[in-house]
C-alpha cells in the first residue's frame, strides 16, 4: 500500500477519470470560495462607508445578520450590495442589520 498523494497515471500517461473529476470539483469549490470572499469584502466596504464602522465590526454585522436570519453569509453580503445599488432590503434583513449595527456601534464606543 502506498501513501503517495501523486495522481495516478493511466498507461497512456494521463490522469484517470476519478482523479480528474476530484480535481475539477476542488477547483470549482475554490472558485466559489474566492467569489464568496470577494462578495463579503464588498459588503463590508458598503457597511464601512454607510455606517462608518471599523472593518472587524463590518464583518461582525454581516455575521450577526446571517445568524439571526438563518441566511448564508454570502447571501446576506449579496443583499447588502444590492441594497447599496438601490434595491430594497428584505424586512428581516433590514431589521437585523439595524440591530447588529447598533450592537457593534455600542461595543465600539464602550470605554
């Protein structure tokens, strides 16, 4: 039994189908992760500009809204970006966004 992590090669010297499928899946997951990260960073920028929050508080606001609305973080981020571009915030997201901003603003001002 080998413990090598090198891809297995077929007699023709190409990757076998299972390895190719696994690599394609990993690549797709990585692309999705990068796209989600960019979206979250953009939404943090929106919150920083509108509410004048520090970067760490911007992420905390998104995280809290995500948890309190049972919505994935990147979906909340997409909603915040759409709001910055003129769309209305869904009522539960707007309510939780206001509450999270208040909580994070209060923490920042505390001595």
